[in-house]
C-alpha cells in the first residue's frame, strides 16, 4: 500500500464513518460502535502509513489533470510526507481514544450518534488539512473543522450557555478567517494555481508575483486566521468558553484538531513564511503575549477544565512561536513535534478529567479535590500528563518543548526575527506552567478528608469507566512517557539539543513547581497567588475579554446594522414609495378628470390634439 | 424536438389552466400540472444534453429571428429551472395558496398552477433564446404570471401587503425592463443584428461612447432584476408576500435571469463599455453584500431575512462579473446556480414554517426545531450552513472564486481588490446572521410533549422537495466540476472572444 493510498483512505474513511453513523442514528449504540471501529481502522491505516512514509525530501503527490476555473488551476491533490505521516498517526489515535471514551461518557445521551458522526467528520477535516497539497483543500478542511466545533461545543443545545459558547466560538474564528481567506486568495491569485507547490514556488523564489511587502502582508493575513483558530491573542477568549461542550469534544478540539491545525497549515507554508518578516513578527509577538498571559490565567482558574483550556492556549502559542522564530535550516519540524506530543498528553489530561468529573460531579477545583484517589490509573495518568505539560525532561512534552526553546534561541542569535522576545516569553512560561501543573496535581491527588472513594462509587454507579476506556487511557499514558522515541524513527527532522537546555528548564520547572508546593498549605495553591474574590472572578472571566468583544465589536456592528436597516426602509425604499405615491396621485387626478367627462373637457382635448398635430406638421414641413 | 417540447408543453398547459381549465378541480389540475412540469423538465434536460437548434425568421425587417439554442452557459440554468419547476408544482400538495387563512377557497387552483408553469416556460425561453429581442420578450413573459402569484396567491393575512408587494414588483421590474429594452434596441440598431452569435463581432466597431451608453442602459435594467444595491427594495417585499412556490421561483429562476442577462448582453457584446462601468457595479455589489448582511443581523421577519441574504449573495455574483475575467464569469455562474438551490431550499423551509406558525417573527419564542421536528431542523441547518459559505456545500465555490477573480481583474485592479477585501468581511457577516437564525429557530430549551406551537415535522412531498434540494446543495458543493465542466468552453469563448 503506497503512502498516497494511505492518505486518501485516512481522509475518506472518517467521512464514510460519519455518514454511516448518521444513517444509524436511530440505534445510537450501534452507530457509536461503527464510529469506534472505523476510527480503530484509521489507527491501523495510520500505523501502516508510518512504515511506508516516504523519507525526507521525497514527498510524493499524485499527478492528475487539474481542474481549470478560468485562469486558475485547481489540482486538488493530497500528499504524503514523513512529518505528515507522524501527525496523521497521532490524529487518528486521539480520535479513536475520544470515540472510545465518548461511548462510555455519553452513553445515556439521546444524541450520541450525532455526536459520534460529528467527531468522525471533524477527524476527516483535520486529516484533509494534514494531507492537503492544495490551498483550497486546506481551506475546506479548515472551515469544516470550524463548523464541526460549532456542533460539538453546542452539543448540549438545551443549555443556553452551550448555545452561546458555540455561537461565540464560530463567530470569533470566522472573523479571524477573513484574514485566512484573503491571504489564501492573494497567494492563489498571485500563483495562478491553488496547488501548494505552485504557490510556494511562486512566492518563495526571488521573483515573487508582487513586492516582498505584499508577500508579508498576505502571510500576515493567513497568520491572523491561524491566531483565531488557535485561540491566540486577541482571539483567545472563545476557547475557555468552549468548555461548555462535552469533555470528549474538548479533548478532540484541543489535542489533535482545530487549535492545532494552524501549526500544520503554517508548517506547510513555512518556505514562504520564513521570507515574510512582517508575518513572523506578528506571529512571534502574538504568541509571546499569549503564552505568558494564558499560563498566568491557568494558574488562577477555579475550574480545572478551564485550567486545561488555558494551558492549551499557552501550549499552542509555544508551538506557533517555533514557527515564528525558526530559521530556514531548522524548518517547521520542531513546531510539528511539539504539536505531536501536545496531542498525546493533552488528550490524556482531558479524558482523565472527564472521568474524574463524572466521579466528582463537577469540574470545579473544589469538587475535584482528592478525586484522583478513585483509581490508581487516574492518578498515574494525571501525574504523567501534568509532567509532560510542565515539560519535565524525558517525557514527551519535555523533549518537544526543549526543541522549541532551542529553535527560539537559534532564531534569536541567527536571524532578525522576533526570537529574543519569544525566548524570554518561553522561559517565563516554563516557570508558570510548572506552577499551575503542580497546582492541578496537588488539588486532584489531595488526601481525602471526607467520604471514602468506595462511597463515591456507590453514588455514581457509572463512575467506573469501561475496560475499553481504561485501555485507551493506558495507551495514552504509555505514549506520554515513551512517545519521545518517535524521534528515533526520523520522521521529524530535528537536530540534537544540548544538555544545558535540559538543565536550565529543569531549574525553571523546579522554581515554578516549588512555589506552588510551598503555597499548598491553604488547600488550593491558587488562593496564595490570587488572593481576593474580585481577582479570582476576573481570572475566571479571562480578564473580561468577552465584555471587550461585545463592547468593541458586537455592539458597534449591531448599531450599524440598525442604522442600515433604518436607511433601507426610510431612504432607499423611500424613493420607491415616493414614486409609487406620485404615480398614484397622478392616477387620481387623471381619474377625476375623466369622471367629470364634461363636454368642455372633451373640446379641450380635441383642441390640444389639433395643436399637437399642427405643430408636428409645421415642424416637419419642408 | 426536445427544445420544442420544453417550450410548448408547460406553456400550452399553463395557458390552458389559466383560461379554459380554470374551473378544474384541484386534484386533476395538480396532476395535469405535474405531468406538464415533468415532461417539460425532462425535455429541457434532454435539450441541454443534445443541444438542438430552432432557427426561423420572424421579423425580417429588424433581423429578429425565432432562434433557440442551449449552450454551456445556459445549460446549467435550464437544468436548474427544470428541477425547480417540477419541485414547485409538487409543492402544491404541501401548501395550498389558493385557500385563504381560514381554509376557504379564494382563487382557482388551476390558475395558480398555470401561473407556475408559465413562469417556468418563460424562464426556459429566456435561457435558450439566442436573439436579443427574443430574450427580452421571454424575459417579460415571466413577469405577469409572477405578478399573479404574488398578488392573488400571496400572504393570505394581509391584502394591503399583497397589493403593495405585487405593484412594487411589477412597476419596479417594468422600469428595469424598459431601460433594458432601450439598451437592446440601441444595440441591435447600431450593430445591425440581434443574433447573439453575430452581435459581439458586429458591436466591436462601436465607439467607446456608444458602448458605454449601451452597457449602462443594459446593466441598469438588469441590475433591477438581480437585484443590485440600491435597486433591491422590491425583493424583500415580494419574497415576504409571495407563496412559498413563488418565493422559490423568484429566488431560483427570476433572479438568475438578471445575472444571466448581464453575462449575455453587456459583458458579451459591449465588453469595453462594460469594463468602464465595472468598478461602479463592483462597488454596488460589495455595498449590497454588507448592506444585506447587516440588515440580516437585526431583521425580525425570517422571510425578509432570507430575501436580504439573497441581496448579499447576489452581491458576490455581481462582484465576480465585474472582474470581467474568465475566472470571474465561472465564479458568477456557479454562484448563480448555488444561490438558486440554497435559497430555494431555505424558502421551502421558511415558507413551511410560516404555514405552520402563521408568521415567522423571530422575536416570538417557539419550540426549537431540533427538539420537535428534527428533519426540518436538519434541512434548515444545512441550508444555513450552505448560505454562510461552508465548504463542501454549494455556496462555498461561488464565494471563494468570486474573491479570487477580482484579485487579478481585467482592469481597475485597485478598486476591485479593495472590493474583494470588503466582500470577505461580508462573508463573516453571513456567518453571524446564519447562526443567529440557527440560535433562535434551530436550537433551544427542552420541549415538553404538550407544548403549544409545535411545528409538525416535514413529510410526504414536502420532505421530498426538501431532500432533492438538500442533495443538490451537497452535490454541487462536493463536485463543483459538474457545473464548471459544462460552462468552461462557452465561457472561454465568450470572454476570450472579446477583443
């Protein structure tokens, strides 16, 4: 089976699974089972893909006659490459774990089948983005993902908060996509083709279709779209609200799709991005602000699920920052590697907290206190997930974060990009991340003071997940520990990192974790950092960005809309009504004139006719 | 033969139903009309595939000929009309506009069905006419039955609204038609022929001033029909009042006549004049996109909202045409077809809702469709997703290529690129208003089984109509090549043939 066949199947299979699942919606459990089986088949396929993946510089794409739309060529090609195969594998794995978990978590939900179908479609869209060698295909996958996230976040549509969160997520990302679409439109129009290779050839060479400033502007537009989808500053606020969705949806959105897709797209466009300094500065500064701010907010959350959400924002900023600072020799692979490892450990963390929340009945830190004692696996999974999140050496997250640090350092000394700022932000973020990871650990594994876990088990007969879920969690835990071995396969093109970086991060992590450890006396370490009730509320509301969106964007647009509606009714349509009214008045006069029917009027008309006839005769007299 | 059948069968049956068969009972009239629509539609599809020609002299003095032929540009539109024609007649089983609000008879069912068939016939004739004067006549034939549909069979709740909407429709479009007629006569008189095949070459010798004048007249006249901002105000009134089938015909067939006319007349025959007024057209189109989108954010009547979203969507089509390139025309044609299918779907659903609820005021809280009628809800969300330009559904291709085309236009690069940027902002507005509707109508709190105002789910022929339109939305979205492969050669001949 060639790598190309694998990539076609990886895109096609989830689509078919989504259709089948939707068709079987009347028997939800069977439908979910079909979705799970298809996702397991995808995992097998993706594993085959790892073995048949082409080696570096040997990316293969299909050759077929492109569709010609006027002057624009649309080849609609899929491709395969080494890093692509690795990313596809982790997407397939996470999707399968999420579906397995969903079958247990949403067992009694009347829309289980619709949920499973949407997850499958979501996976297909992400696979399309990963394998696309055509910017239109990228855009299709990108937008379909946005739509699926709308459906998943709003899954519990009987709750107003879920409806609002879904609306907000779609609108915020769609507004940012104005930039994404325009950037792609500009690149495509300049290259005369939507094919990725044609676009890269046209725009990365010395003779671009337009000035370098235009290239930078177009890439900056693409970057804006990526910032929106990846929940980066200033678009970050939709993601914590998206926690209204069921936890498996969060695991999927955060770990392997949606927010991570921006990294994949920019990695594909990297040969152009590296020449677009303006876009790199934009990306670098936005991610630097985001990673520090989101990490600080994570520390202050009263809800642990929202803590994880903010940690995603921060981690995605880290992977994107690697793209902003990487030099041409380093390439995009450090970013993709961090995306890979983040997918593994973040899905583990989300699925674990989904389980714990079923046990505790809530995701609030207060309620989750000591919930980890329910099962040994929960404790281990939570511990290793957090270790990877904090970037401890040797676990998967630690390795990849170190490579990002090295990339930023090389960028800072090697080229003029935003490397220095990003490097400084990264170092601060490492400390903060360690602090909130430690906090999350302390809260969940606190010794129980109240009821015994067995009593909790009686309250929640479904508190114990099925064996399949436990197996999925175990697989993810093992991968979190040993996933770094993927570097041996050479699928990611990554240089060695020096030991000194490891020592430095270890030092920073112990500072951050130590501070949290010292603050544990008050119960939740957060209380030592965020002391007043007002500040806690502010942190929970994400510094009030929601209000800012409403005041600065939504309200003015709605105000303008009211003005336009008024103008349309009273001015534009006013002329029309005026014309109709004057026609009516003229008709009324004519009717009155006729009604009189007096002989004098008739004589008058005949006289008028004679005058006209005579006038015509005179004028045409030759 | 197919061409004759396509024009004669629905035309003759429609005329007979409106005159001799007026007293026919409902059941018979419906069957006869459906048979006529199916035969005419089948003939139209055959004719689109075989491309036969009818060519007879008609008014030799003017050089006007009785010349019908389907080419690549009109074939998808003829097919669209054929499908929509069958669907609107079939929809007469689901909704009976000849009954008044209380269920009493207020008009003849046969007349209603005849009017539907005549609109379809007129559209077939307009799309297949290869002669400028013939095109104009066919274009006008559509208006009267449409006026009957709006004025006699419109919203049963308000007679004043019906009178206003139908009068506005007929007067507005008649003024547009008059301008277009002057333009056509000027063109035909100057060029000395009315045949579309010979016109471009014959009109090439005209001076730039004459070209601009003719292009302005033609574009103005057709812009009313499209409609282009600020000539759009007849549309929301007509849509709100018309019966569901009338709205569908209006959106899917009549508006298409406007854009088709823009391609066929000014763009093909007086390209230099057209490119001089193109920036104005582009700006009007872009204002329409924003204008329609903004109004949709606050509009309370769902039918008016869909009508304003039509204004926004046609803005994309007009923008693509204004670029004057092959890519632009391709974008406009697929955008045209896509809008026809999507808005037809939405109007069938919203018309159905109005039928069930009595009004479609968004300010009234009603049980969510997702809870009480999942099939109708699914169709609605599909239509809304397509309307906001979701890839994989029909709306995406027209919008995306309509943004690409003005990036490298034939002329006026600066203005058109700015327009493309603003149009992209308008696309985000589409998301905002589509999901606003979804949030109000589709999703909502849990509904108890005995709640009032539960909308019955769609079934029977209404379900069939919705399913066909939904399938078309997906098919065009997944494989836009179906349309592009048909239009490609004709478009390159049309645009490439220009000097």
